[in-house]
C-alpha cells in the first residue's frame, strides 16, 4: 500500500500549471517544469527493500546492523553506510516517475567514477517479455536531488526497480508519482539471496551507474536478491566481518576479497573464514573468487607475480579445506574474469561497464549449478 508523505521529507508538494519554486526544504531553489502534475511523495524507508540483509540498522540504508559498529574495522563500518546494492521494487501505472533523495556526503563523484555511479539512482522496468531493462539514471549536482527520472509513459501497469547509489549514503528517499497513480511495493524475488563479500569491485567501482555493478547484473540475470557487502579497499576476510556474514542465511556466499589482500593474508585467513561460515551454515555453497587480472598486467611482471601468488595461496587453502572434509567449497578462476583484450578496466584495477558485464557473466556461470 502507498504510504504518503507526512512530515519534513514526508510531505507531498504541488507543481502548478506554471513553473514555481516549491517552498520545501528539499527543493530550495529548484524550479519544476510547468507541465508537471500534482505529485504524491512516498517515503520507502520502511519498505522491504532489496539488498538490506540485516535488521536493527542504525540508519535506514545501512548495509550492516548497528551492532557491527565498534566490532568491524572502522573503515568497513563507514563503507557499510553507503547504499551499494540496495534497491526499491514497486509496481505502478504511472505516466512518470520522480525521485527526491538526500545524500550523506557531498563528494558526488570520484576521479575515476562519475556522479551517476557514485551518487545516482538508477531506474529499470520490466518490458512485455518480463525483462528488467534500463530506463534512466539521475545526474546529481548536489546532496539534495530532485528529478523526474522518466515521463510521457503509456498508462499501463509496470514493475519497476530503482537502484540506490554505489559510493554514497542515502539519508532520505521518496518516490513521486502523479496524483491518482497506483503504487504497490514489491518484495525481492523469491528464494534465498546471494551474499557477496568483497572489495571496491564488488561495491561497484567503477560502474557508470548502479545497475551496471556486476552484483546488480547477476541479480537481474538470475532473478535473485543480492546482498552487496563489498567494502572498498577493505575486503580482507576479517573474522569480525565474518561474524556478521554468518548471521545471514543465503543461497550461496560469494567471497571476492583477493584484490585487497596479500598472499600471506590469503593463506592465513581463507580457511578460518570458510570454517566460520560453515559452522553457521553447514550446507550453504561458498564460492571463492580469485582476483581479476589487472588490465595492464601484461607489461608489469611484478603485478603478474602478485596475481599468481594470491591465486596460489587461495587454491592451496581450498585444497586444504577439501582435504579436511569441508563440503561445498568452490573456486572461480580469476584470470579470465575481465577478458583478455585489456579494455575492461577504468584504471587497470577497477572494471568499467564492459568489465562488470564480463565478471557478471563468469559469476553467473559459476553460480547457476550451485543455485540449482
């Protein structure tokens, strides 16, 4: 059911027949197009949103529970307050979709990643064949964003999916639909979610928009909820993070941490993390992913050696786990993740949209038999 705005961020506002500056705290100085109808705004914070795996959050769009503060490393906690992987599903017969949201940080973009990916919200809709297809993304220029994402739609019921920012947090988020349009919140797809624990690449760097993160592509393709626990520069298989992973009950754990780890760390931490997860979830498959190959590794022998050392450490750990009877441990080869044409990264390390698509394809191929 629609929950209409009530106070502060929860008020509806009216765009009249002429362009006006709306006297609303969200919209100071914003001029709405003259043709916009009256809009009704709905706060989605209390909806059953995709990608929020934990209850007891400190803020609505956190990715870890409040209990993690002071337990996980401070950098992990701060990154968990960014909304990567969280998505809103809804159905409506609306002729237009508007959004307004407040970001937690005024760093809207990064040197190697645009504001559309760092701070944008990304809208998809199902077509007549049931496919989720891209519609539009916002282009933030300030912390308070108000935008008509799409308009001039044929009046028919559609299912929608709105991805939240990858590298910024969200304090408040509302959907705005023309008065009279139906609005129904939709749950995530059926079945247990996929939990991904990893690095900046899992979090979404450097996708051009949130829907192009490889985790999001995997979710759409497999029609599964994905809980994104990628922490930029801080996916290191720490037991403190493993404690909270073990609280979740997914269909599969995907661990993609090698880009943030030394070979020694991989050797020391892989077996304890897998045993920690296995103690809590005796039969849940665990997919361990080797690090992707740097786009320019072919001219850097030291980078090639680092890849080889990390991968050897992970393979050795997997062999030990299997030899000691730990079931359901699977390995994904990292060498071909991004292809072999060196065109799939933004900066050598982080995938661009091409690289994200390629990594998603490899992960999907590995996950399909595990989910069956």
